[in-house]
């Protein structure tokens, strides 16, 4: 509760200089409010989707228009939530903002979030709506063959609601957003909130809605198809990757990661490019690999890793996820990722 004049006397500088320094520290988020409340530790915010995942995996080759023997699992998912759980399991203080129904699944999500340290207390809870759900049918290789998502509840998130979260979001090291939330909310956030935004495009269909605001994002990680839709250019050969990535850089994006499945990742920023191959691994479930990769990018940025280390860590996170039957590997950790990177000689 020390006054600015007392600080000035102790430091031997003018009171006006102290005021300037304090104002700058508040703008950067190091001081949170009057009485000079200092931010205790860095955290990441996520604004995105949370839903119930129902996943079907056939025992043999998938036969269309027929009943396939296999197994079905029910789990909690959604791109934003999956990224958040991965980050929490990596030891990152994570605040997740989403829309939930006041039903059994919505309550379960909050309870499970508390168990793993994922803070969902700032989410919008609606009394008369159902928590969203996602049904996916995988093929015998574990790749998604067909899916239906029921996510109308996210349209209830509006500008008035997200504006109330501005201080929380701006004081975070970075904010991850996914394309499950309404475009008007996304536009408002990226054009009015002062924070580095990381974009998860989710799918080719949902990627289209951010086409006109792509330049506002600090970091994007589309896959090949999503990159083609966002840029309006086809990727056929290796040089096309650089052309498409340059398009995003020219639009204002700081960092572009184009994921290429088992072929690896192409990266570009204004300093240069890196193409990093992945390792050959046995895929059990590919559903959550992209979410783990984004969590890896966010973790690396928070911990100020260089780009090569960032790519290795993010690919390592996705591989650990691919090798597990769950959308999120419950054993994901910094130690296990680093161990897998060494084993695969990434």
C-alpha cells in the first residue's frame, strides 16, 4: 500500500517517473490493480469448445451402411477443453472459458476440471441448454471417418459476456481460441484485447469463418486442408507450403505451423523456415493429436523455448497422444514428452 511519493523518495527519482513505471507495469499485466497487487505467476487463457465425445472404433475394416462390431467410449472433450487438459497435465496454470449447460455433463466437466487443475470458473453456465456433444466413427486405423457435432450452445456466447473477461484474458501470457465460438466474439477479442492470440482452426468447415481476420493472430496451426481454405491456394508440392505460409505472414501472422500428419510440420516466420519430419509410430487414436500439438506450442511459448525445441516438444506431445487410446493421454507430462523425443531421435 506504499504511496508513489514514498517509492520516489526511496529510489531517489521523481513521483511522475514512478507513475509512468507503474502505468507501464499495469499495461503489461505485472501489476493487476490498485494497492499494487502483483501477478503471482504466469497463466494461459483458452476460449473455446467443450463437449461430450462419443467415439466408435471398429475391430475390423469399417463397412459403410452396416453395423460394425467394435467398442464405444464416452469421454469429455472439445478442442478448447482438450488443449486445456493437456496444459494442466503439463503443469501450466490454465483458465478455460466456455459455454456449458446446467446438466449432468456440464457439472461433470467442471468437477473433472477441478480434479486436474483446469480452472473453468469463468465459463458461461446456461440453465435451459444442453451441453454440446460430438459423435465420431473411427476407421480400423484409428483415424476419424465420420463425425457429427451438436454445438449450437456456443452461439450463446456474446460480446457482452466476453468483454467481462477482458482483464483476465489480457493479463495472461497468451490466449488460445478455437473456431467453435461465434465469429463476432472472435472478431471483438482479436481487435480489442491486447494479448498474443493462438488460433486452433478445429476443422476445414469452421476454419472458413476466420478467413477475413487471420492476420490478427500471433500463432496459427492449420493442417494442410485448413491452410488451403484459409489462403485460397492449393498445396501440391513442398514449395507451395512456403507460398501459403508467406501469405499468412504477409497478412500479419507472426508464426505459422502447418501440420502435415505423419509427414511432420512446416514452420515459417519472418526470420526463416523449418521443415521437421515426424517419426513413424503406431497410431492407436488420432483424435486428440492436434490438441496436444497446440498445447505443446503454448507450453513452449510460455517457457520461452526456441523454435526448434518448440517443434520437437509439440510433435512429441502429439506422438504421446497418438500412441494412447484416449483423446488425451493421462500420462502426458513434460518428462514423458522429453523422454519420447530422445527415444525417437526427433
